[in-house]
C-alpha cells in the first residue's frame, strides 16, 4: 500500500511538471505524448549536477524500460553517474531492459560487487540473460561475486543448451502440496515474503514433488476456502521439457494461448516456469533471426558486434552467391553471338530476371513464414505447391501482356514482344515453384530454410530467365 501511495504521488508530481512546462511553451504536443522525451532535459540536468535524490525520484516515476531509454540517451561519460545513483533493486530493474553494450558499460562503471548485488535481485531468467550477454571473462568475474546459493542456480541454468527451455525458464515459482485446500493456499500466499514478483498460476505437487495440476489465480480467488485443491485444479496443463527448443516453446504458447507453463526434468520433476513475457521476446528474436537469414547474414547479427566478426559472418554466403552469379553469367555467355547481333536483348533480359527474382522472393518469404508458424504439414505440401504455381502462372500471364505491350511500343517488333512475354510467363512460374520447393526441401533435409533459400532461388530465376529469354530469342529471331 505504501509503495502504491508513493508511486501515485510521483505520478501526480509528474503530471504537474508536465502541465507547468506546457504552460511555459517548452513542450510540443509530440513531446507531451510520453514521459521520456518530456523529462530528458531535466534528467540530464540532474545527472550533470550529480543530484542523486532527484535522479532516484525521476527514475521512480518511470517504467524501468523508459529509464533504460534515458540511460541510452545520456552521453557516455554521464552514464556512470546515473548507474551509481541507483540502489540495487532499482538498478536491477533498469539493467534488465538494457542492451548488451550498456550492460558491459555498467560492469566497468559500477564494479563487480555492486553489479553482482543488482544481478542477484533479478529473476533467474533475467539474470541468466544478463550474464550470458557478457564475454567469458566478465561472466566468470561476475559469477564469482554473486552469493553461493544464487551462483549455483545461475551456473546450472547457464549449462543448459542455448535457446532451450532450460535457459529460458525462471526458477522462482509458486508450488503447493495437493492435500492443501484453497484457504491454506491463500494463507500461504499472504504469509510468505519471498514469492516471485509476478506469477499467474500455482502448481500443485504430489507426494513425490511432481506437478499434477495448476490453479490460475483467478480460479483460486473465486473458490471457497474449504475446497480441496485436487477438486479445483486443472489437470490438462502443458509440461515443457528442459531440452525443448525455445522456438517450439513459443509455438506451444501461441497454439494453446498459454500465460505460463511448467518446465520439467527428464524425471518429471518441476524445475522452473516459463512466462509469456519471455516468450514474446523469443518470438521477436526468432523473427529477427529469420529476417537476417533471408538476407544471407548471420542470425546473430547486431550493431555491437566486432567488425571482423561481421565480415566473417557475411563472407561465406557472399562467396556462395559469387558462384551462383558466375553460373548465371555463364548462361549468358552461351548466347553472346545472339546478343551481339540483337543488342536489344541485353536491354530487355534484366527485366525477365528481375521480375522472376522478386516474384520468387515473395513466394519464399510466405513459405518460410508458414513453416516457422507450423502452418504447412506434410500433407499440405502439394496443395501449397499447386496454389503458388497457379499464382505464378496468372501473374506471369498478366505481366507478360504488360511487358509485351511496352516492348512493342518501344521497339515495334512483334517477335521481340512475343519472346519477352513467353519468357516472363516461364520465369514467374519457375520462380513460384522454386520459391515453394526450395524451403520445403531444405526443411525436409533438416536445414533451416531461412538461411539459403534466397540464394538458391536467385540462381534458379536468373538461369531459367536467361535461358528462356535468350534461348527463344536465338530460335525465333536469328
């Protein structure tokens, strides 16, 4: 209650200051829309004056994510002042929303002892994420400064495979024995001080400490005290193995509309819980990785990575792309005599290849996304291929008419218009079929279709486009 009262007070003061600045004409309407832009100048002034009390008051009125944005906006030399002004609980909340660069700065600005105290305040999933983003040496230094009990738990979690449910889960959860009733459970929740900050359901354990059901908080609060937990618990709940990939976890959360889920060991013991806020982050990360992979770069790409590491990550796919480009050039070289005699072919052939590439990219993007969302089963592959083939054929017919008309007005040659139109149909159909087959084939072979689909697709559309256009031109025009 006291915490709520303090928060309300500072929210009231926040509104008063906002109105005051608006009256002075210091704010635009867009600035008044959010707290961060409005108070950035005041925040910087407090940091410059090393006014710890004001810094803490302003941070207390903000969501930790907004405070992290403030930290990011500060000049590098002033970030340490802000970090040192925050006490451990406030610092841990802010750091949980900071990126890798800011966390490394915090380690060097605050020192190991203070940062270890802040990390110890985090839930285990946030603490593991924080430590995992540091380099190996900093990880060991920070872990050594964390109290033994917390350090053992963190080290165990860090030993689970990356991107697994074990790395994603938090250890803090609420579990009660199955012989309790609702009244005992509510009294336990009210009388225990070390409960997780946020939880959505209570896990019910049998005599062997294995989960046999869950009770959402809403159901618990609506049920009379004498009712036994066995009678009101939900027995149809999801158990997530420690080794399950985080992408599979995200799929289960989406499919069953989960808010939280139990994580169990190989023996079925309850070891942790995964909550929806962590899954939202996973979905964002996986989507970002797929976008990067479609572009032929590493799924781990970020702006804080060393330049040489970036070059190394991108080099190999560019190297593969070089050979595919050489293959397309070799196809063109087969018709160099035709191009020399009919120069217009050199002008028009990029149109065919470009349209095929763009159409294929559309198809491969749709198919890769559908595979990621588990929307394509084995039995649906033929239907998807047929559908995309029809789309490619119809698009090819429409754009063949457009390209043929344009080329006629451009060169007044019916045969050139005919060859361009037919090549357009052939290449757009091939692009749609290849854009479907390539990612499906890569998935069947156990490879990630987001990584190499575009490069193979570009090869197909270039080779087929040049062969169709230049081959028919040689046959009909010479």
